[in-house]
């Protein structure tokens, strides 16, 4: 296990602990077992390393990635047993979805070592509720999304802004202390601010690799798909990138990528869970709680810029940003008269000249405008919605 410890200490040395993601303080770290799931590249690994440093656990902790070569001839359970015998109490397992039979072994660890805390990260397609060992009762699952505009300001520029509730934003109370002109920062965020590695010189290449590996490796590996199905997922993603936002026509999409119509809905669901797209549904009172899909978007504006070679439709960018930021803390649905609805409020998203025509029949309507620094009445600047988490 010395190799694992050496890797952990090296990673800890290179982990900054001055900025924590929004979910850090939401996690109940006293749980004996928990999972943090999210798309590739949003900072799950860093979150765990920061916890070890912040809680001063280095002497009692072991951090290991499940795809480490060490696990080619060692099991998770054997590792946990040796760790326990050496006095360890905090076991952090990264990329757990890359370990075959992860759920059974985690359950065995949970049941066999009552004094051990086991924390794991995994892809957002990881379905704990359906895990064959029934981990749902043992391991609460926390979702980590990419950086909000507020987090981007803090991480990239050292600008601290508080979080604002949706009501605060709608009453035009959201602001960035010390920043009179937020729009230049906002433009930067839309292009490269959603991912913590967005300031890397090769960010466009790195993000393209994240997209490709998610579609060609993560999803097929999780869903036991063959290579040809992975290629169909890439085709589907390429189609979505040129059409979004659009109302999915399952028969037409299936024909275009050479897939069965019966499988297409599952493909879209998996791509959505993996953080590549987002499906906007109508509000539903059905027993499963899932309304009909009205529109499909790319997940975030950074992906949109990447897949459009830097020239996306600006109206699509605006709607993508609003949907992406708002769905972390709210349930966002399609509106029958406008773009979005949240808790009975209707939102029309557009540029500086956007009018209120679509909101005439709304009980409570708001115009969300890009290219403005300040709002008034029911006119809210688009950037303000990035301060919600």
C-alpha cells in the first residue's frame, strides 16, 4: 500500500485548499459512507483531497483511485481490511465506477468495519439506487455540478460574492462586491468558466477529450455497451450540438444515428446523466415525476462553445446558461407560453432588446436580459442567475 500513500501525499501537496466548491458544506461528513457523483472534470477528486487537508486527516486517511494499477491484483475489501488494521479510519475511493463489482465490495466494507468512514466519487451515471448490493440506504449521494458564475469569480479571479436565493435575484438584490462591470467576466465564464481546468492553455482540447471519453468510455463501460454503440452516442451528441435547443423526434434521431427508436430514449438519458446534455421537461403530476421532454440542450455553455468552434447561436447560449445554473437548486420546467418556469414564475430569456410580449398571460413573469449590468422591476440581468450557488 506504500504506493497508494505516496500518490496521496503527492496529490495533497499540490491541492489548494483556499477555495471550496458549493457542495462541500452541504455534505454530512459524519456519514459512515457517502458518494459524490458528477460529470468528468468538475472537481470531485479535488473536493476529497481538500477534505483530507481541511479536516487534518492525513495520518488517518487513505485516498486511492479505483483505476490505480494497484487494484489489478488487490481488491477494495482487502485494501480496506489492511487499512483498518493499520489504524486507518477515513477511506477515500476515487472513480469507483471503474472498479467492477464496486457496490458489493462497498457494502461488505460498510458491514465489516463499523469504525471506518468510506467516501467515494463516481461518474454521474452511477446509479446507487439500483446498485445490486442496495447501497441507497447506506450511502447518500451528493451531486457536484460545474462551477457557477459566482464560484468562477472566486476561483479564477479572487472575487468573493455571496450566494443569493432565487427570490433575492428576482428582487434585483444580487450583486458582486467591488465589481461595477460584470459582463466581461460573464463572457469569459460562458466560454471557459464552467470547468475548474478552464484556465489551462489547452482547455478546448482537454474539454473535447472529456466529451469523447465520456461518450466512448464511461457510458459504454457503465451500461455494458459495445464499441459500435459508443460511436452512436458520439453521433447523437454531434446531432444535439447542431440542433439544440430542440424537441427530440425519437424516430428521426434514431434513423440518423442508425439506432433503434426504442433505445434512443435510454441513450439520451445516459448522456444527460453523464453531464453532456440537459433535457427540459414539462411540469408533471405523473406518478414517476418525469414530464414529457420539450427541449434538449447541451449541458453548459462551455460545451456549446467547444462543439460549435466558438461561434454558437447567442440565444442558445443564454438559455443554456439559465437552465444550467438554475437547475442546481430549483426544479426548472418548460413554459407553455415562454422559455422556462420555476415555482409558478415564468421566465423569458433574451438580449437587451427582449420584450415582454410572451409574458402577457403569466401570473408572475420575468424578462431575463443579457448585455445589461443592472435590472429593474421584472427585468433581471442574466449574469445574476449565476450567483445562486
